[in-house]
C-alpha cells in the first residue's frame, strides 16, 4: 500500500467516526485546542493566507 492510498483510508475512517475536521474554520479550532493529530494541506492551495494561518498555528 502506498502513502496516498493509506492516507485516503485514514481520512475515510476518520470521517466515518466523526473525527475529521474539514475546512479552514473547523481545522483552526481543532489545532488551537491542540487536539489535532494530523493536518493535511493541499499542495495546490492558492490562498496564501490559508497556508500562512495553518503553518502559524503549528509553529
């Protein structure tokens, strides 16, 4: 199993168990609470403000 297939499986299972925060607002709330175990940010995200926010929350 390659890394992308494994990631898809983990995301699918997390979503099924209501453990997946999607979108900037939901993700930011979970990151601020220090409850996030993994953050996935798309390579093709063209919103520089989104990228800066997510990176700063993890810094």
